[in-house]
């Protein structure tokens, strides 16, 4: 069996920036075991697989170790592949995820805009297990459906944060998001997910479905600029639209290839 594969740097205007994702077009679903093995072989934070179905695309995402409910950067990367390489016509793509429902992506002046469901977020207690994850100490905690969010005093703490992955791995969540108000953007963040095989994710689109409602309330506005302060870095534009979040960014193709199974 021979499959196409693309590697795309998402939430970046140039290669070697943002978050790399693999995208594998399929004519029909392969076994979960094969999909997981491909993702492990790619060894990127996510590999996206899609199947075209009656005017829309069924979409799934795998880390090297597990299938996840939602992935922003790999959805952005898949949209880029469909628009730029796989002949999708028009300015809008309709995806359907068995785990997250309908997800739409539109070409806009800011690049590609993801239409994702807003996360359900609630204030949480700063328990000792959360405090132990970082040398710098957070001032607030929140819980979303998948992740824990820790709010810190300022951008410098996020940029220079010292963390203990073994402690983070013990937190009952997909991952832990460290965030603070930004200097040149509205807010900054970093994402750590050793629980799902991703020690630090370069840019995490899905995390911004959690971060956007938090910072919209804190800053009193619904349109926000964001930057993820990983080594590669990534820029995002977020807008809170009630039960949906619009997350915009750009992408560049790094590689095209073939998989032989």
C-alpha cells in the first residue's frame, strides 16, 4: 500500500516555525493500529488523517501515543494541504470529527480561520500537585474539558519557565497550559502534554479554545492576539464568538512524500 503524506508548519509564515504536523489523505479508514503506527513513525506532536465524504472531510488526529479529541494546528495543516495541494475548490472546508463534531475552516485576510467549539472552563484550586509542576508559581488555575490552565504573573515567567515533566505527567489532563498577559500581544502561553506523548507542543490551536474565553473575560474584549512561546514559536489571532472560537493563522508546506506499508 502506498499513501501520500505532507508535512506542514502551522501557525507560521515560514518553514521551521510554528508547529509541524503530518497530513495523510486516505480513500478509506485504515485500522486504528496502522494509524497509530504511522503517527508514531512520524514522531510529530500530531498526524492528521482525513477521508472525503459527500462534500465534507472526516478528520482524526493522533499523537505518537494516542488519538486526541481535537487538534488545531493539524486541522490548519490539513486545510492548507487541501487548498494548496489536493485541489479543494472554494474558500471554505467542512470537516467532521467523530470526537468534536463539525469544524469549519475558511480562507480569510489573516490566513486560515478555524471555527472550533469554545471549551467549557471553570476556576480550579491551586493544589500542590499543580504547584509542583513548575519552579515559578502560578497565581490562578482553571480546568477545561481536556487541559489544566495555570496563570502566571507575566510574560517573562512563561518565556523562562522551569518545569518538571514527571510532575506534569501525573496531572489528570491531556496537558498543562502555562499562560500570562503578553507585552506585544494580549496573552502568551506554553503547552506541556507528556500525558499524550508530547513533552512540549510548539503551537497548540486547541488550547486556545480554552485560553480565549479566559483572556476575553480578563481583558474585556473578544478579539485577541496570542503567541505561543515555544522554541519554534507561533502566532494566533483568536475571537470569542459565544459557543465558538475563531482561531486564525498561516501555514507553509515543508515536505511532500510517500508512505509504503
